[in-house]
């Protein structure tokens, strides 16, 4: 779901991987992903999704 969000909104979003996202929201999303819960990103910011994916790929 996060990759689809980036696929659809990412190309039209300026500075997607440069702008910082809300740290609290990123932390909550990472915790949900790590716990195996079903994560809904429909209302999530594309910047949060980009930040979480970047952190996951860096590990």
C-alpha cells in the first residue's frame, strides 16, 4: 500500500525524499509495520510513507 501511494503521488510531489516528515507519525507507522498489523495508508502523508520506506531500505 505504501509503494502504491508513492507510485501515484510521488512523481508529482516536489522534494518527496528531501522534506522531513512528522517524526511521531513515522514512528507510529514503523511500529505498526514491525508488529505485523494491517496498515492503512489511505489518509497518510506521502512524506511519511517516503520517510518510512527510506528508513526500511537503509537497514
